């Protein structure tokens, strides 16, 4: 079992920045692909960013150039640096860890609220 705990959310003005953290316990994250999802009220959960075990990142078009995903295997953690935040980035952000090729070996955090508003 892997337990994931997100932190770093909050209220920020448009144009501001936040850094989300995803801390893992129970297993090492080094063998897991890490993803950040978000879900806004009344909308489906959407993939925001992904980083592979080889540290290859990719991003949703809506956040490219503004968000950066990273991982620190030594700290068993992952991060999402969010810059130039917009009101449409307001959502609950979730960390997801998945081990490719191992059906069912994936875990979700409880989410952290990000609100972008003036």
C-alpha cells in the first residue's frame, strides 16, 4: 500500500504561484509514474501533468509553460509548481501514483484545494 498526502494548496491571486507537494509513505515512489489531476466543481477530473519513472514530463495543453512537475525519489515525493495561475485553474488537485503493467497498483491522495481569485 502507498499512502499519498498532498499539501500546498490555498488561495492565490491571478498571476500568482503555488507549489503542491505529494508525500508518499508505505512504498518507494521510484517505480511509479506520478500524475497530478484536478477536478473543478461540476466538471470531470482531468489529467494536468505526468512524470514517468525516467523523469519524462508531459502536460495538458491548458497548463503547458505555466506548470512544472518534478519528483524527488530520495524524499519519496513529487511536486507541481504552478505559475501564472488563472481563475480557471481553481480546482481540487489530486496526486496519483501508478505502476505501469501492474493492474490495480495505483493510489490516490485526498486532494488539496487551489483557489485562484482576486
